[in-house]
C-alpha cells in the first residue's frame, strides 16, 4: 500500500511533535494492526516520530501532504555589515576585545550582498555605538551611493541632528538604541517627522535593555520599552539578544516571541543565526509580527548561503495550515 510521502501535523498533536508541522515518511514499521510509519520533521531532520496508521487516518490529527499558507507572513533576510574604523568586522557577544575582521572594503561587501539578492542592508557603526563619534561616515556614504537597495544604520545615533544628518546621506532608516531609553520623546518626535524612517534598536541581556554599545545595562525590561513606542510611527523594532549575538548558536525564540507580542510594531530578529535551520525556526513566530532577520557572521563564515536562505523563506515556503482539516483519510 502506497502512503503519501508528506504529512502535516494538526493542532491536537503539536505537543507530541514539539510544534513541528511538516513531516516526510522515512519508512514503515510492523505488520497488520501494529503497522506504523516513521516520520522525519522537514525543518529539523533530527526529530523523528513513529505514528500508528490509525492516527494518520484521522484528519483531525494529520493531513496528507504539506499545506502552505496562501499569504505567508513576509520575512526579509537582511545581511549585516558592522563597521569598525572603516572595516567590516564582527564582535563576539558585543565584546570590543573579541573582534574578527572580515573585509577591508565595505562597499565591495555591500555590493556582493546586493548581487546575491538582498533586499535591504543593515549597517552598524560600532565606533559610533561606543564613543558617539561619526568615525565611519565616509564608508556609510560610499555604501549608500553604490547600492540601489535600502540601507539602514544603527550605532551612535543619539540626537535629532545626527539622525537627520544620516538620513541626508541616503540611508533609508536610522536606528536609535541608547537614546530610545534615555530620550524616548526624541524618538517619538523623529518618528512623527519621518514616517517609516525611524527604527528602535532594543538590545537586551537577560531581558534587560543594554545601552552605549552594550557597555552599560539598564533596569528596564526590553518588552516594556517596546510597548512604550506603540502607535508612535516607529517603523520597526530590532530585537538583539546579546547572549547569542555573534555566537552562531541560534536565535532566542522565546525572547523574540515576547517582543513580538509586546506591541504591534514589526520586529526584526538579530543575534545568534548560524544555520539555515535557525532562520527557518523563526517562521513559527513570523505571524506574530517578526518581519525580518539580520544575519552577519553566518554569511561571512559560509554556514548560511544567502540565495538558499532567501528561497527557503520565500512565498513557497512551508507554513502552518490556515484551514482546519475535514473529512477522513482512506487508504
């Protein structure tokens, strides 16, 4: 008897499947009434289930074939370039003492990401974040002039004058971090003056907001700060988990879930992406408002291929079913 090779788990068994929806058949086990199918999670091949045939016949538990959303929640993959003294670098967990230099030509690197299909570029001015000084402005201007895709920048944007200056340099968005907690009214004023151009960067360690290049930690909960900008015109919130940033150890899904649920402002995930599976893991919270993910070190190290990742989260990607199953499975 030939069974469908793809199956979608329905809500009543999501606890059993650890939330994975989509499975492929590996093989059949047993005989007669003891027959079962061994299944493998599509988005996590290491997770397997053995399911009795009787359970697979129940459409309230399983649906033959993979179901996709007709309008999947959109998610951008945004390559990151961290600038330190004009060079492309990455820090390990925000530690300026643990620097890896990747490229001495940030313009060439930016053009490479654009050629590979990036729809947006994320810049971090590490010098600005730490000292507040615009050390990398020349590199920023060169990048925005060379690219046709939108570019956003964060790091050291602590005044209205500095934000205005950067927007005039051709940046599509400016990201305000430290000033968002120290001068929230300034952020709200800028967001009203420049709709869609102001992003709040919330960098957190153990749920608390860190400021000034992660050198200082506040007593403010990251989710509470996110809530405070509800309805102000802020374009997005970039949520960075310092504990995972630069580690390639995977994103902090629960922290991102809490941030997305805290307000209706779109959330961009940042920190910890090391593999394609890490990016796919974000799809479960995309419907909550996680609209993008910033990827840095994994792209430079080659553990994530940008073109492959863009395809994996595109319109044809696997998603949870939107319609409840009905009818019965006949075999």
